[in-house]
C-alpha cells in the first residue's frame, strides 16, 4: 500500500522551479488517484527515522493540510474524504502517527502531534478513536519511556484539547489528562522541556476542567502547581504559566476569591522585576479580570439593577495597590514606540489595563491617577511627561462626566501647549489624548474653539504618526459639535480644515497609507458634521477638487504592484469622499443643484473607475453612484445604459460578495430615483437577482438584501411587476422555510435569520403596495402563506425590534392591499390581536404608530 515518496518530496523543495512544479503535479496526481495510499505513504515517511528530516517535515505538513483548511467548504470536503477511507487504512495511518511521537527528531514528532490533533478533531466527536487518550497517557505513565516521548505526548495532548470540545471527552478521561499534565509540570521530576510542554498543554485543557475546578481540593492543587510554575527559573515556563492564569481569570473568575491575594503578589512582583514577556502576561491577567467584571456589570444593568452574586469586585478591592503598579509601567516606554503602532510593550499594556480599570470602577480611579499626572506632567524627563499624559488619556472613559469635565477643562490649555513639546513621544500621546477628550466629553466652547483649531492645524504638519492622531482629534471634534447640535461654530474654520486635510492626504513622507486614509476619513466626518446652510458653498467648491484628484489617479502610469495598490487605496478614499459630499449636498432641495451641475462629470469619472476592475474601489464607487442616483432623481436615467453593464457585473460578482451586496443596495437606490423609468432594465436585473438567490456559491449575507430589493423594484414599477411574480414569490416562500429551520443556538445564524425575516417582510410590503391600486388580486393566492409566516415570527419571543416592525408593517399592507379578501384569514388567525397589543405597549413611537395604522386597516375589513 505504501509508495516511495522521498525523492518526490525532496524535488518539491528544489530551488529549481521546473523540478519543483513537476514534483507538485506528481504529488497532486497521487493524492487525487489514490488518497488512501497517498496518506499511508506520507505517514510512513513521517515515521521513518532513516528518512531526511526535510521530507519528513513536508510529509507531515501535507498530511495536516489533507485534513484541515481555512475555507469551511474545503474543510468539510476533506473531512468527508477522510471518513470515507477504509477503517483498516485509517488505523494504519494513526498507528504510524503515534509511533512518530517516539522519534528522536523534534521536528518529526512536533508535526505528528499536530496531525494527530487534526485526526482527533474529526474522529473523537464521532466517537471514533476511543483508544487515543489511553495510548497517549500510557506514554506518560511508563518510567522507562524517554523524556522526548513524554514531551511529544504532552504537546499532542495540548493540541488535541485545542482541537476538540470539552463535551467530546468523558469526565474520567478529563481527570486522567489533567493528572498527567499537572504531574508533567512537576519541577522535581521533569526536565524544563517536559514542564514547558505540560504547562502549554494545561492552557489548552483548562476548558475541560470545569468539574475539577468546582472541587475545592482539586482546584487548590491545580492553582498551587500553576503558581509554583509561574515562579520557575525558565522564562518560557513562567510566561506559559501566566498564560494559564490569564485563561483561568476569564474561565473561572467566580472561583478565584481565595487566591487573589497570592495572585496580586505574584503579578505585582513579575510586573516590577521580571522579563517583559512574562510581565505582559501578568498585566493581561488584570485586564482579563476587568473584562469579566465589565461583562458582569453590563449584565447587571441590563437586568434592571439586580446584583449578580458572582461579581466579586476584585478590581475595586485591589485598586489602591493595583493602580500604582500600573502607573509605574507607564514610565517604561521604548524610544521608538510612538512611530510603530504594532509595538506592544509594558507601557502600552499598562495603559490599556489602566483604561479597563477606569471603566470598571469609574470615579474611584481618579484620586489615584491625578496626583501621578500632576507630579509628572512638568518634569524635564520626557518619560514622565508622556506617562502623565498617557495616564490622563487612559482614564477618560469610565468616570462620570461631572468628575472629569472640570479636570479636562482645567488642563486643556496645558495639553494644547504640550502639542509643541520638544519630544515627539509627548506630542504623539497628547494628540491621542485630545482625540479621546473630544470623543468622550463635551468641553469645547465658542471661547476655546479657536485655539483648539489653530493648534490642531499646526500640529497636523508634524511627523506622520502624530499627524494621524491629529486627524483623529479633528474627526472627533467635528463629531462632538454635530452631536451637540451646535455645528455652526465650526463653519468659520471649514475652509482651512479642508485645505490642511487635503495637504495631509497628499504628504509623501508617510511610509504607509494610514495617514492618507485617516485624512480622507476626517474630511468625510467634517463634511457630515457641518451646518449645510452655512457650508454649502465651501463643500460645493470641494467637490471639483476631489473629482480632479480622482481623475488624476486614473491618468497615472502604473508600473509596480505597490503603485497599483496605492492607486486603488487613493481611488477608494476619494470615491468615499465624493459619496459623502453628494449625500450632504443632495440632502436638501436648495443645495441639490450643486450636484446636478457636476453630475455628468462625476458619472463619467465613476464609469472610468469601474473600468479599472478593482473590487475595493468598486465598493466605494458603487456606494457613491447610489448617492448620486438619489441626488439626481429621474435625471439619473441618462446614465443607465452605460452604467447597467457595471451593475450587472456587480450582481454577478460572487467571489467578492461585498461588491455584490452593495450593488444590490444600489439597485434599490436607483429604483427610488427613477420609479417606473427603471422598467426597461428590470428584466436583466431580476434575472440576475434570481440567479443570485439560487446560487450555492454566493455568500448568504447578500440574500436578504436581494429580497428587500424585490420590494424596491415592485414599488418602482407597480403592476408591471406581475411578470416576475411566478419566479420571485416561490423563492420568497422557500426562504420562509429556511427561517423556520435556523439554529437559534448559533448567534451568527440567529442574526442572519433576523435579517432574512425582515427582508422577506419588506419584499412582500413593496409588492403589495405596488399592486394595491390595480392588481392586488394577484397576491391573494400568497396571502395565507404570508400570514402563516407572520404568525410563526410573532410567536418567536426572541425576535428583534426590526423584525417586529417589518412584521407589523407587512400585516397592515396585507389588509390595506387585499381588503375584504383577508377577512376570513384574519378571523381564523387571531394571533394578530395579542401581537398588535404587544406593539402598542412598546416605548418605540414608530412601532406604536405602525401598529395603530395596522390595527385600523384590519379593523376596517373586519367590520365590512
């Protein structure tokens, strides 16, 4: 059954591309023609100590990839192929894999451990390979077995626990696994390599230990071993032990009370004196405690103030010692940390944890932090000034506005002056802190606004990493004025803001696209937040500037892939800005002519963008076209002949499904703009939408939008929708059956179910309204099925508000459109009485209004 594959595997790693390609083809043919033989041959190669290590490693990788894939459909196919292999052959493969664990070559047994875990992930949930755990534990129990085998076995146990669910093992198996792992951590008996493998295995096995943690004696023992291991002399082992403590903090929070004093001392010592890799995990422990307590507080507030018995208030109890420890970490900055957002060090982790502490305990954190800020903010050492600013910025979320506002108002001038600090770290953190202030607090007034704007527009010319944070500060400043309803205050500064932001977007001294993207996103927010009556002229003048920039990107001579990527990024950003400008100016009758004036030029530019065939740009351009259709209304018709081919391309783009989804939404925008003038294009659009619904390739998230789109088309063309009924309605009815079968235990599927239900109701509403005055009788055969579906949805007490609103509306549309034809159906299905009663009791005024209208529509036909 086995075939010699050594030479092929060597050739597959040849530096010669021709030899490598031939070997890859040979391997693929072997796999396709004889999968069992292929897998056995690879397993034999991996297990054979006489084979070259590079072929053994590649054999293991191919084996692993024959059982697992990132793509869900591909993974399911691989699982089915494995399950279809003869049991005898699978046993041979598994025996070879287990034998490899005894190999003297670490690379071989490490790879085999991963493959064993992949096989276990397929078989153990199916109650197959029941002997696996016993065989692995046998490796640990025999004293004469070499240390490398025990290390390999512990690694395998860890990988297996990572791959399977805790429900897949019996409690006896869990007990023996935990015993073996915890014993493997024993300092006296085992080498550092075994103890490290055991500690990592425990990390993966903690989810299985629920019953063991509930037993005080077992819990005490596990915690004792983990805490002792966290003090090992080997850095890697200490780090792995603290990773276990982080997991325990989130998994067994409610059982940690007796250990918290020990854990504080342990983490505190490590944060102050240990290697950074270990100290980071110690800080993560406290961040995890904060996460748990925040989640409990959210739950308590949603339960109308009920006190949760499992909330132990660990952060509050440790606050007076914990906060000083965190503040110390802020002084441990790295020299270049401000220029690299990917850096994660003690200072960054400490600030993040401090922010979580502030959110957890609120006002109580301020008396502990503000003295540190005041003491360090004026010191000559930049580390102190930066740490003080970072501490202040970190505690702006959590404490009450009443406590924070006076502090921020008093310190704002000082922070603005820090934007001129000689040290770039201080300026960088100050810009971030100002952004946080504008995001979270309402402290900017007509008196201090001018100084704020002047400082920000000066600082936006600073180094790229600082300019990016200044963009963020301007973004939140604009948003603050919009939220407060006093956006007129910004109007005098708009011209200078746009000029500075455009110059920032054009900077060539930034090594990545983040500054450019941030500048354009900030332009968008300033446009959105502006007072239209005061800023329409300025925004109208911005429109041709952005169009010209977009046209310039189309005229560029692109040579390298990097240049093409940059071109695409810039085009996407500029299309996004155009969309926002069009939406802003198109939102009022007085300013809409400014869009119409440029609409031909805008549309020609968009058509050129579509011709570039880049999905990221297509998404933004398509959204902008939707905005243009709304702004130009019936005038959009003249673009449809040319644009429809790109509309069709978008509707057929299954692979880049986000493009397809946005295109479906734009069809709705165009229907609302053109009304029945869309009719000549409807055959092609409906044909593609129906194909999309029948596709097994298109991502399911697009399909609810398609049903809503049916409603948009029906509303636009009225009784001309008649010819599509025989195709659209059966698909809609099939979708209602899908809704009834959705697994509500899966949160993602439940959300998809809500979207699907709402979109089906919206589709029916559009069709019923479209037929109401002329051909409503066409919908009578479908009324009973629809009412039955509404009842099914209404009986679901878990439904969300958007589904409820759509259900009430479509029920009213049924009564309104079909009139007396509905009388018997409503008489037989009286669920609507309680449902409407529930809606009329709602706090949502829109829902109550719709329910009142629906009640009137049904009442009218019931008394007729």
